[in-house]
C-alpha cells in the first residue's frame, strides 16, 4: 500500500486537476438524467437525497426553510425510493469547510464494508443495484419513515471540541449526560465504565444531546422502538469492537440513524461505522500511552485517531479549509480506510460529475 508521501502526491495531483463540480441539484436541473428532471434535491451534511413526496430543508445561505413536493419515486415493486448522492463536503462545528478529495468514495467503501458485516443485526434500507458497486457515490435505498434521532454509542470519553460531546459536558462540570451519571474520575480519552447510549436530536442547524426520556416526551420515538435500537446497536458495537481489535484498532464511539420500512421493521439507514460517524484509535499506540500515563511520563492520553476529529483541528471560526489542509485531511481519510479494510484504496479518477451522472443513470434503471 502507498505510504504517506505517495498518498500526498496522489491527492495533490487530484487537487491540481480538479474541475468545477456541479451541485447535485444542478446536475438534476440540466436534465442529463431525464427521469429525474424536475425533482428537488434535499441537501445534507454528507449526502444529498432525492425522493418522492414532501420534503424540506434549511437553506443556510438565506436562513430560510425550503419546502417542496416531488413526484412519486418508486421501483417496479412499489417500494418508495431514496436516491442518495455522497458528496466530498465536510462540516465541523456546524460550518461547511469545503470538499475533501476522494472523501465521497472513501465513505462509500467504508459504509459498504461495514453494512455487509452488520446487516444481519441492524438491517439496512439499501437496495442492491447493478452498476452501483462498493465505491459508487450513489446509493439507492428504501425511503423509510425516519425515527428522528441519532443513536450515539460511546465506549470512551473522547476529547472533542463539539458542544454535544460527553467530553465537553464533563469538563464544564456536568455529571449527568443523556440520563447517565458520570463518575468524577473520568480522564480525557479514557474508557467509560460501560458503553453508553447517548442519543442526539437531528437538526440541519444544531444537534442536541438528550436522554431517552426526552425523546419519548417529545414524541420522537416510543420506548419499545428505542429499546430495540439500543439493544441491536450495542450488539453491533461488540461485533465491531472485536473485528477492529484484529485490525489493531479500538472502537471509540459511533452514531447510526434508523427508520421503519414498509414491513414495519426498524432498520439502519445512511452510513454505518464510517470515519465521519465513528472514531477509531490505534490500539498499540493507546496501550503504550496508558502505560506512560500510569508511569507519569505523560499527563494526558492523545491516541492516534482515524476520524473527522482530525479535521476539526484545522477549523477556525467560519473559515473554509485551504488546499494544503484538504490534502492532509484526505491523506488521513485514505490511511484510515486502508487500515480499516486491510486493503489498498484505489480511487476512481473520473471527474465527480461523471461519477455522479453514471451513478444516477444506474439508479433510475430500477425506477418504475
């Protein structure tokens, strides 16, 4: 596999040859995929979505709510579809910082690998479509009835600058977090007493960490729905933890989203255990630092990490990332996916516009 210098050269070459990328909505509006012309795209933090029926989103440029209604979008069996287009966008602290080279493909490979491992436990809304392989940036899924909260599980008190993190609550003096009592002796990046379920509300603007009881009170899910999601997700967390140990990695935390399919089953939707939705630490480095902490050689644990937290370190105010920062972040993403799947990441070097259009053309072949 390529070393860091070779990866930097690869990414720098891509950046130099970058063409202007059309937004997903622009591609749809151009009519290059005739079946989708006239549909409104719902932009997301990681993926854009195309689906039938009513939808809405907050336009960050204007601060206004955009509401729309699309024509029906179903496959030949009558299953309502959601076509998701992964982007290279990266956001931290609720600010979009720009596009990271290859990030859309990396997360596609990442999600596909973990989905195949965890589908027997968590289910999946994703449909298999000819022409959309593991690194395709377009995904076709059943358009679920969403259960509107993020299911967050944490095994460690990972240092984070995100306001909704357990770490920020703890260092600011709180000893209650999402219904859990926090002991006083927790340490930065140290293990928690047990894997904690710490749900978060979903928002285009600002998420909020809450207790399960708050979800019930607000009518976001029922107690039975939460119990099923929590139980299955904890089982999956154990599976992933064991798998990652064999890869020399530690499962630190993750978040998943869920919905109800037309068979009334709760299944996972969107990304599973990706470098954006999870944290992975190098196990050997962590164990070494634990010994050094115990011997007084270091004051805090600072394990080598593969996650979006690496990118957060470059964030300043509402500024976007420079090309140099984008290259460094892309290299870390590639190193992370290679470590996770144990194979070299081979990017599709076609332009993003070509990859998106090709993916959409494959997706609409199953549309009624």
